[in-house]
C-alpha cells in the first residue's frame, strides 16, 4: 500500500503566526525522501493554509506525484489547468468546516461535474472524487468519468465501538471492490493514523492511503522524516 502525505497542516502552523515558517514546500521534499509516494495539498477558497505560492512551488519540486485537492469551482479549474498537477481530487468545501466533513455529492451536479472533469483530463491530469462509502456513489463516479475514487474513511476512523468500526470497514470494503471491478483506482483517506490504518490491509483493492494530520502530529515529537518513515514501514 502506498502513502501520500498531506502537507496542509505544515501550512496551518505557518499561518498561525502569519510568517514564512514552516514551509510546506520544504516539508514535501522531506516526505518524499522518507519514502512517501505522493504529496497532497488542498487549496481552499479562503486560503486558510495552502496558498497559491505553495501550489506553484510544489508543482516545481515534487518528484513523485502532486495531488491537488480542490472544490469544483471555476477559480480552481483555472489554477489546475495552469499548474498541471499529476492528479486533481475534487472535494466538497464549506467555509465554516475545520476539515472536509464528507464525500462529494455527485448526484446533485452530475452534468456539470462530467464536463468539469473532461476539461481537466484533456490536460492529461487524472481526476479523483472524494466519496462516502455508499454504493450509489460508485455508479455516479463512473458516470462522470472519474479515474480514481478516494473513499472517505472519517466515520471508520472516528468509530467509538468495535461494532461501528466493523460496520464502516465492511462498507469501505464493499465500495472498494465495486469500484475496482468497474476499472476505477481506489485510494482512501481522512482520519487515518498509525493505529487504525491496519484493518485497511484486509482490503486489497485500496492501493494508497492519504494521511496528513496524524503524520504532522507525530512529527512534532519525532521529526517529519521519521514520522513519514514509520508510516511507510507500517504500510509495507
């Protein structure tokens, strides 16, 4: 299983003081040297952490894969077509949320999303959609032409009981198998950490996990390079 590291919260720390350190671009290089096979950044409408300068420099320095998470807006489309990341992940976005709260509601905007994705793919950029583990979302993802699905693992990660965790894991497994059978690449992310990632190994269709907060939190105590190395070792 591959690891993509989300560097948003390096930028969150920087923005807490409104200064220039720590730099998420430097963090991305450290993550790659430690074994990460992808770098993720979310350019939000309000630029609360990652900003335009970060995205442009990340495109220049990332050697593995740059995944630009973004809302499906015209502003973000223009930026993506200019920057040309390796991958765009379309996510829902609300200003008041602390972090992404759920999957994309594809069914509410199918026609527009289909055209939106096609325009991105014309620049040879892969498109992923961030979805909840519900069966209907797979048909929707196929219909709009997505290349990849990222399964929202937030409910699984935040489960308070063993039964809740097993129920959510079953949903994730079902969606992963359905998507794989339909030719979609399957990745997973949100709320994953050094402990709860282990059950996902039982779902072979999941090729990659996207982890940010847990790694940055661990890095406070052991350093970023070691924090990434430890997660890579677990996934291997």
